[in-house]
């Protein structure tokens, strides 16, 4: 058997109590029920957190009353050929079609904005996507869109206009990924959500694999 020697890029922020979440949401907490330090024969812990933690996938049930939960999503959405695209615009900007300077070449697109530079420090002025961009990506055959910020919508958007446009197009969403160490180009994505029954999102371990 030939071992796979392709380079792997981990695009997941480290989950810790320091990881930033939307103000008012539940941060990550780990507590031990048993531990070697307390004289137990094993280590056993539990966690509490929002399901929108770090790198995560939104399910349609997060933004539409009739949307499917994360356990019902097709896993093929989160696997396969993916394109990373850098967008250099001001913070707080919704990415428009004219901001995308390269041709769409993959059915999954991840936008590298650099507008949420520290996953452990919350800033509300991150970039987001636009309705026009979602329509453009849909016409190009894209089925998953991701961004290196906490949301595809702006932080203060209570209407969730892009989430709702994504619902109409039935795209998958990745948010909270880290792309500062990844160059633009084509990769293979592996970003499987947990099979959380009825949940509207799931944390995940997202990686990009260099293509041959």
C-alpha cells in the first residue's frame, strides 16, 4: 500500500476556553469527572459549548424554519475539490462578484479575507458575503461556500440575508476556518460535521489536502 504523502493544511482553530464566540453565545468549557491527579484510574471529562464553535458547519435549520438539521446533510458536500480565493477589501465589507479576481474552478469555494485574524480575540468588523456573490457562485456550480470569519453575514445582520440566499440555493456553509497559512489554489477538502441529531450546526476538524 502506498502511503499518501500529499501535504495537509489544518484549517481548524484550536478549541480552548480562549476561542472567541459570538457575544452572548456559550464558550468552550472542559471539566473533569475523573482524573489521575485526583487518584482515579482514568481521565474522564465533559464539555459544554455552542455548536457554532471555531471551524463549524451551519445546517439549514439554523437559518430557516423548514431547514434540515446537520445530521441530515449529505456528507459529499463537505468532501472534495475546493478552491481558496483571497479577497483584499476593507473590514466590514460584503464581498461582491467584482471583488473576486479569479475564475471559479471548483464546486467548493473558501474565501480568505484576513478580517478575523485572531480566533481567540473577537472583532465585529469582519468581512462577509453578499447576495450577488451567492447567486454568482450558484450559477458557477458551487455547492459549498466557506469563509475565515465567524459568519457569512455581517456581525450585526439580524435578517441573515446571505444565509437565506444560501438556503434558496441549498449550499453548504463553513465558517470560522483559518486560512492565513494557505495559498490560493485548488485543494481537496475534508470537513465532516458531527452527526448531532437535530442540531443546527456542528464543530468540525477541517483540512485541505494538496492535490497531485
